[in-house]
C-alpha cells in the first residue's frame, strides 16, 4: 500500500466527516468560517476585533486550533465568547474529526456564527475541509506581495482574502495592488478586505460581510 | 496498516537518506544549513544579503524549496550563485530524497557553504532531517513574540534563531526580549541573531558565524 493511497484515503475519510459537520451546521443554521494563514498574520487579533464589534449583535462561538498551548482560546474567552481549544500536539492542520470532537462542547442551537481558527500554516490546511461555508485566508502585508503565487492552493480554496497589517505598508517593501492582482489571478472570485487591528481600518466592512451571511 | 506506522516508516526512510546526504557533505567538507520559517519571514532576503557579504570570500551553493514557482532560485541566480530549485507541487516540506536528487546539480567538491532554503512552514519541516549540520529558524518580529511556545518543535530542533525585520519593532506589538526568552525556554542552547535586511543590522554577525563554521 503506497503512501499516496493512504493520503487519498485520509482525505476521503476527512471529507465524509466534514460533510457530517456541514449537515449539523446547516440543520442549526450556523454560518461557519475556517480562518487560515501563516503563523503570526493576525488571525486571533482579527477575531478579537470582530468579536468586539459583533458582540451583542450576533451569538458567536469559536474553535481554536493550535500546535501547542491554549493561549488563543484564553484570548477569546477573555472577551466572554465561548472558545474550545484543539491542541494538535505537533499536527500541522485541523481535520474534520478534530472539529467534530470539539463540536460536543459547542452549543450549535444557539450559535449564529462559528469561527474555526486553524493552525498557522499556509500549506496543509488548504486540503482539509472542516465543513465550513467558507475558508477565509489572512495574509499580512509583512509577508510580501508574492504569497498567492507561492502558496496557490490556499488562495484557490478560499472564498475570502483578508490583507492584514495594512497600517505597516509605509514601512515595507509590499505592493498591495500586486498582492491583490496575484491573488485574483489564482482565484478571480476572491472577496478581498484590507484590515488593520491597530487602527481598526477595514474591520467594519469585514464584520458587515459576516453579518450579511448569518442566516438566523 | 495504520497511518501512524506509515508516518514512522516515512521518517525512518527519510533519516536514512539524510544520513547519505550528511556523509556526502562531510566527505566534501561542505558546511550545510537548512533554513526554515513561516512564509514571508525573509529567508530569501537574508540569503541575498548573506551572499552579497560573503561572495568572493566563500563558495556558496543554494537549494531552494518552494511549493510553487522558481521565483526564489531566480532571485539567488541573479547574484551569480548557483541555485537549484525544488518545486514540491503542494508538498509542505522538503525531504532528504528531494535534496538528494537536487544534489546531482550541486558541485559539492567546490562548495564551501550549502544553504538549503526550506518551504515556508513553521510546522512540518521540523521533523525532516535533510542531512544539514544545523537548522536555522527565522522568525520575523511581525509574527509576534509568542511563536516559540506555539510552534515549539521547530525551535527545539534548530541550533540558530534569526529574529528578522528588527527595524519594524517600533511599529509593532512585539517584545524582542520576550521572544528571546520564549525561544530559550524551549531550547536554551539556541544561538540568536537579530537582523534587518532593510538596514543591514546584524547581517555581519550572522555572516561571521557562518564563516567560522566553514571547514575548507
């Protein structure tokens, strides 16, 4: 039995469990996003700003994926939003099965928006469906404008691109227009937001997009 | 046959080929480093500054690993240093076998310093020995000061930490002392450099370290 066969079997099994998750989200009218990026692009900070804006308007639940530590779940819990931490113990991506286990601790009946924050990795999480409605890929301007062409799968499989740390552009060798052009070349239907968690730029537009997709 | 067994077998096989690479490096007195980091931390830029400083002093060869594109090899070749590009086509890390194939195009007899630039990924490359003398992990200050605790394997398996984009600290919420403390907690023997490819800070110290390790 070749490794390739095993990998295909792992992905097939993952897709089956992802579909069960999706069925549960649909049955409970929960809008679910899977937030993916490199380490340190600002996923958790965007989530903090999002929760600050939407708390009181929407009932949000969060599943945090990390290789190690429950730092991120603690940051979210500090905002009085229920957060379940998945520690992968070296695993480089979340799988549908891990999310399914975590869902035992999520009140889907009450939740309107479920945010799954994936492990910081711009490669492997691209291939694993978790049952989400959309993958949202975050890229920091500090990573440069060439990331979509160098890591195309993630941009191809995402519906939304958040270009974060937009406030740092004056200090960087990053052309945002080139970054957007590169991303749209890979995936012309990407919805793009430009954000800064420091200045708050773009967070309102991003939150409006989320609100417009919530179905209950 | 379980997936765990397959993974262990893959790693064992990888280690065997890595040892062959290492034997070849030793036989030819080539000092080899494996540079690892998140996407966009500045691996290629550091390499460009390093080559500018050391060209004429040392004979350098480069193996570039990327998920897609040969952009990085072209950046290195522009500096008149031989660069071999490995495109993993979606693969999230370099393996010893891929490096072994690439070595067919590297003149080890002449090379004094071989730099292998891995795929941008702070998780998976940690587990794959390529035959290098040292793993060098690069972290950008823009990624925040908590990365060592969130991705400990990479810091545990590296000998050197380069903290890059040090010039951006005034604009960031990143405490470099905390970052160093976190890294040394995981691996107390880490040799740490602080660099900026924009101002050139720290590049001389890093290059001196490389020079002191070259053996022919």
